[in-house]
C-alpha cells in the first residue's frame, strides 16, 4: 500500500492496521525525497539508517501486539535549528557547521518519536531564522512545490517545501515573527504557531528568546492536532515553557464552530493586500458566517516595536559572531544584525512598554470574540530573488514585508493556525487567531473550514 500523499493520520492508521508497515512508509518517504528534493532543496541532512532502525522497532512492536502511538510510522523532518543527535545544529548558517554534533535530540523530536513518528532528516532554513523568503546563500533556496521558480517563504522554508511537496506529511519549524505561518501560506499547507510558552524550545538554536515559538506544519488540521498533542508538556530546559499539563485537542476538532464568536480583523489587516489575499480572507469569512470585525489597536506600531525587539535581541545573541566572523554571514542577515546592535536603548525600552500595553488591549478583544480572522501574507509566493513588490502604492522590500500581517500577532504570543486556501494558480494562507492557550478553538475552526472544502492543502501539479 503506497503512503504517498497520505496525511499523517492516514499513515498512522495504515501502519497500526497492518495494511502497510512503518518501514514501507519510511522507504516511500526516502524515495520521494530522492526524486523531489533535487528540485525543492528542502533537506540539508538525511538520517536514513536511523529512520529505518526506528521503523523496524515500530513494526516489531506491532507484531508483538503492543500498542503503538498515534503517529506510528509517520515520517517527519525538522528545521535544522533543532538538535538532532549526531548532527551539528547549523541553524541555516555557515558558522554553526563548526559546532560539535548534538549529543541528544531536542525534546520535541523525542516526544514525536515516543508517539511513533520516524525522523527522516533536517531541513533548509533562512540563516539564523532571520528571514521571510526561504532563500539561503549557503545551502541554496528552498523552492515552492507549486512553482519552483518561487519562494517558499521563511524562515522555515524547507519545512514548507517538504510538506507542500509531499516529501513528508509532517515537519517542525520555528516562528518568531511569522516563520511557520509565512511558509504555510506560500506553500499551501496548514501550520500551527502555539501560544508562547506552550511547547518547549529546549534543544533548538534561538533567534529572539522573547518571541520564539516551535510548532508543526502539515497537510491537515487533524495532523497539526496529533503532533501538537504529542509535543505538549512542561520542560525544565526552557524557562519560558509553561508548567501547564497537556490539554489534548484532537478529540475536539469534530465539535465544529457552533457557539464561537468569530470576527474579521479590520483596519491594519485590510490594507497592504494583493487581490488574492483579500479573496482568501473573504472566502473564509463567508464560510464561517462572519458578520463583525474588530480592530487590533495600533497594529502598525506593534509591528514596528516587534522589529525593534527582534533586531536588538538578535544582535545581542550574535554579537561575538559578528565581531569574529562577520564575512561568514549572509550579508543581508549580517547588515540587519549590525543595525540592531546600534539601536538606542531608549527605543528598546519604549518598544517593550508598548508591547505590554498592546497585549492588554488585544486580550480585551477576546472578551468579545473567540477567533479573529486575518490574512497570513499580503500575496502569493514571490519569485525567487525578487527584491521588491508594491503594497498600497508604495514599493517595499519583499524580505522585510512578507510578514507584515504575522508580526503583530507573534509580538504577544497568541496561538494561530494558518489555513491554506487553494486559489489558482497559487495557494495562499489565512490566519485563525485565538486567545492564549486556546489552540483547540483555532484548530476547530481550521478543521471546520477543511470539512467545508474552503481550506485545503492542494497537491502540486508537478509532484
């Protein structure tokens, strides 16, 4: 039985029911990677023998009649800022390749494998996660499976390409200012940025500690929920990780949207949109029966403050590397980090004070509504190497502005599901935003849109 283009849930069911094996699913994934990755350039490392060994363990457990996890035999891959035992954690950089190999897997990898999943490899990404394009000067750009001449979005570009191109049904990425939601949007897949602090970041290379989130990308809302459930739980290695006990959501997706108060984000989120982004939001709004809108106060200022904090925290993290090995950086990343090192302290202080005010005002909105719908990206995937586009009649740099609608949300750590809207010729995503710790609500809405046929991860024509 072929597992090509199966969702993670379908693959796990087939393995558990013995209509296929974990080893067969693993071999199928490796074969698809061998065929597709010369075009997609999603993977930087393949751990084939490790994967085969893990798959054989799962198959042996099933043969003994033992219970296997909800992700039994599901191939997955991780952005290469996750620690993978035996690999240097490169974080998309040249400099990190000199690091000693990791001695342990990141906890999220361990938790997924405990649920039966099989790690296949590590994925391409923007250098040090400071990127919205998916272009990497050291490893080459990851390429969009719907049009390989276009960007995947970043910085989790390899994750978007691998899932969107059917190489694996599940991948992990990181999201600081939009780096799960942007590739999900441009590659036509589902992505989850959980509440800040929900999943531990232990064993991952940081970018901006006060914004960094880790989460899954997949081809269905149910797959996001399965992965999210498997990864929940506290971890002492991440001081920001909540001590909340796991709150599974997979069993809640069938509840639908009855009783939920859903609004469209107005004001800032209705501007700087190409027609395709506007169309995607309107399809979602119509399908959900949304009749009201809310305005996130000072969202443009929130984006500016997010930029200030991101560039200054990133510069602080990399200051020694900038001094010692500046020529080994991607020049675009290096220059932004250097600029961040020169931002006056009073501006950072003002950004942090504004952040507290903004968070309080947005949380007030969730006294009135349960879900806010907003665009994920202003446009479909730009061309590789494209430097600028025109938004609101103004020519702006692509790299900095693809995340124009995601940054004001990351800024205060809200949970978001990016849902793919299968427009022609290219898909685009919409953000389903919920209150802190209400991933269940965002995923319920995503699943309802999927059942209605409005949200769907389209299969690329050439893959």
